C-alpha cells in the first residue's frame, strides 16, 4: 500500500488507532501511552486503546492533582501527568557499564542488548518542546550521550493537540503549546469521538500505511477546522479564560527574564520561598527538562562485580553541590535560586533556550504549591536592579 503524503490528514476511529498501536507493536516497538494508575494519568505500556483514559479529566492547581470522570471527555482530554518523555529517554536510574573481576583481573562486561525501540502516544506540544531542549543537552554542544542517543534516534512519536488546559498550564507564555507544530511522526486532534491524524514524517506515513489507513482524508474545510482546535485554546489561554469550569491557566511574563534573574541574586524573595520550600526535589523529578545526574559505582557483596550507575540528581539535594567535602549551596534559599535561575536564565546562555516549557508539572507536584510563575512575578514586581539599569541606559 502506498504511504500517504507527509502533512496529509486522515480520519481515524478507535479501531484505526488500535491498528496503529498493533502495527507499532508488530515491528517490535514498546508502545507507551497515557493510562490511569494510582489516581493519576501516567505513561505506561499500552496494548489496547481501551487502556487510554477515555472519560477522565484531571484538575490541577498548585500542590493539587485530582481525576474525575466525565462521560463527555475524550481519550486525550486530560493534560500532562507526572511522567514525561524524560522518564523513558533518560531514566531515573540506569547502569552505564559493568565490570567483573575474574582471577584477580577486572573485565568490562558486555553491554546489555539494546532495549526495544519506543513509540509514545499522547505527546503534547510542551512535551515536544522539552524533547528539543533535552536533545540540545544530550546530543548538542559537542557532547553526545550514547545512552540517550540510542533511545532517541529510534523514537516514534504520536503527538496530540490539546483542546483543554488546566490551571497550571502556561505553555502559551513560553511559546511551547498548545499546538504541536513539528517534531512528531503522527499528530492527533480529537473531534467528536474521532481522531484527525496529521502525518508528520516518512516513518509516520509508513506506519499509517502498515495499519491500512490511507484512504480517509479530511476535506480542506475539515482540516482547517481541526487546525483551529489548539489555536482556539491558545486564544482562550492568552485571554486567561476559564475553560470547562476549570480555573484559568497561569501565565508568565518572559520579557527580559534572563537579565531579571541574573540581576537579582540577593533578592529577598529567595529567602521568602525558602520558608515554604521543603527541598523535597519533586519539582526537578517531574520537570521534563531537568537533566542533572550523579554517577556512582555500586559493588555487590563479593566485591567482584561493579555497576556504574547514573541516577537523577537535583538542585535541591545538599549533595548535588558538594565540592571538597562541603556543599556550596547549603541553604534552601540558595538551592531554590540555583534551580530557578539556571532553568530560566542560565540555560539561555548555555543552550540558547529557556529550560521551561510551561508544562506546569512543578507547580502541581510541589507538595506545598510553590509556583514558578508566582515567584518570578514577585521578583519582577520588586526588581529595583534591572529597572535602574534600564533607566540608566535609556
Ligand atoms: S520548570 Fe516547571 S513548568 Fe517549566 S518545564 Fe519544568 S516542570 Fe514544566
Ligand atoms: S519547590 Fe516544592 S517541589 Fe521543589 S523542592 Fe521545594 S517543596 Fe519540593
């Protein structure tokens, strides 16, 4: 069957989506997608469309996440949960290399065979933005992380255009959503129980063809209507309108944010937020772009086997800044400042982009509801340093 052209649109019903999942699994891929588990929509192994969180909506706010059932909700009307692509491309813990001692001589052990290539369903605009950022960290700047590269280059992405936002979303402020523009193999927009599917790559076209879907194109008018779905949501987010009874989404003024944060290392807000922050690391664990890790050698009890393990690290851990036996950031205030200033300012110098996509996870999953948009707004509102500098140069 001839694959459909890139950027063509096709209607899929639930059985067609199942055929896509079957085609991906049939070529040996591990298919990951959203499903309800432990009271949240998580990303997990997906075999059937029946496992999708159809009829579930999430309500999110600072320090709060709730699921509720709504018969009118589609399969992708939930927003992002605690997991992201990071959990699969840069796992929380992995063995980089192992060594064994035989007859007193250490040998490097053969690497484990590569894991099955991944296909991930339900990837949002903010997730694709986070992936572009992680690509710069792990593949750019003249350094290639082989563990990341081997998973990334075989990744198949089925993206979703959001038609609903929650109160913690601010992707419209960072320019990362809610529309998915590029970087996907297939992109779905849910409309009246069906999925309008845009082909985004040759791989996407091939898989659609394998699934037997080439002959249900959208008319030009239908494609135009479908394209408007995420853009209408973006307009409502910019207008900060509440949608479907959900509190209005947050927003962030990103104007001059690098200079604002770099100019305010002594701002009293850092001490204020430190009185609330638990240094629990949740925000960095759920953030789809945080990439810090520590590496340590772990031996078994015989002492004849060693694994070199990489584990996620966090700005909020005391050990993360340990140098010469002492942490250089011994206070919560200095650790929060490091996280926020690096993510929203230092990354721009380092990687040419902000480290924040506006996904809102750090706000939802902070146990005390600390909100990056509120903290930055508070610094901006009482910023004497940058204002004085701008006035002096004008
Ligand atoms: S800093 Fe917060 S809102 Fe920004 S990408 Fe990370 S988790 Fe999402
Ligand atoms: S900001 Fe919130 S999530 Fe992050 S370390 Fe502090 S208490 Fe934990």
